[in-house]
């Protein structure tokens, strides 16, 4: 087989695993195995990050791969988490639960569609990426299942918040195109090792914590930036007033 074609298939195989994980998560959720369904979605998040990196490392990026990745993401990070949350926590809320699950799904689809037609940015995403929303949903499920928490109203609130964040103009930092060949400081490396150690030590606590930190990072940066703009405007007014007084 031609080596070039073999390498070209590789990133799409990662995308296929992502799609298969989403489908398998739906089957697990249907059977009431919500803990495993949530873990499979987290596995899909991992492979979603790997397919793009593999494509860039092997120089096999293509429009076909981009579209295939988006379709897979809609299943793994749209349909699968929406179905997981509905069967696990939102079924008892009746129509309100159905609306929350469907709103998450449709906003995720809109988020993917907007991403496909926008000019790619290396450092930022506009709106919460749909894998990030799925990671929050699945990580909360992991936490609730592990520690037998029954406060399902939190899922209802989170689903509406995630739906809004995905279609919002709030910017989120992108780590997909981070190069593994770039040098980093010892402190950053030590921090990464610490985070990985905490995840291995207490995955049911630190995986949800990391997912929530990323979810809140966009609004936090947005608010801080808005405050800086307000401060600059206020300073400008004060400078003009000082000039007039002089």
C-alpha cells in the first residue's frame, strides 16, 4: 500500500474512534450504565484532540477530514451527552428536561456550523467548543455517579448554561494547535505533571474541576477584558477633564 495514503487514513481512523465512542456511549446510557457512558465520552474527547494533531504532524489535513470530524463531533459531543443527561437526570423533569437536552444538542450543532464557516483562529474559539460542553456534562455525571449525588436540578441548570455559552460570542482559548515541539518553562512543565498526577489520583474530582475551570475561563476573561475597557474609558474622561481644568 502507498505510504502516503496509509498516513492519510490515520487521522480519519482517530475520528472514527471518536464517532464509535459516541455511538457506544448512547448504547450504554440506554442500558442505564451511565458511569461507563460518561467515561466513553471522555475517551471521545481525547481522540477528538488527537485526530487534528496527527493530521498536522503527518501533513495530511484536508477539507474531508474537517467535515468528517464535525459530523463525528455532533454525535459524540451533541447527541451522546444530551441522551446521557436525559436518561440519567432529566427524564423526571418532563418537557423541561426534553427542552434542556434538545437545546444543548441544537446549540452544539449551531456551534459546529459556525466554526466551519468561520476563518480558523489558532489561539481562540468563538463560543464554548462542543467537546468542552460534553466534557462538563460527562464529568458531572462521573461525579454524581461516583458519590451517589441526587441533586439533578443542577443538570437542568448546567444544560441551559452550556447551550448559551456554545452560541455566545465569548472567546475560549484553543489548545488543539499547541505544538509539542515548543519549549516550555520548568514551572509550566511541573504544573502539567502536577495536574496529571491529581487526575490519576482523584479522577472523579479533578476531571470535573478542570472541565468547570475551562467552562468558566471564557466568561472570566470576557469580564476582565470588559473591566479593563471601562477603566481605560474612565481614565480617558478624567484626562480630558484635567486638560479642560488646566
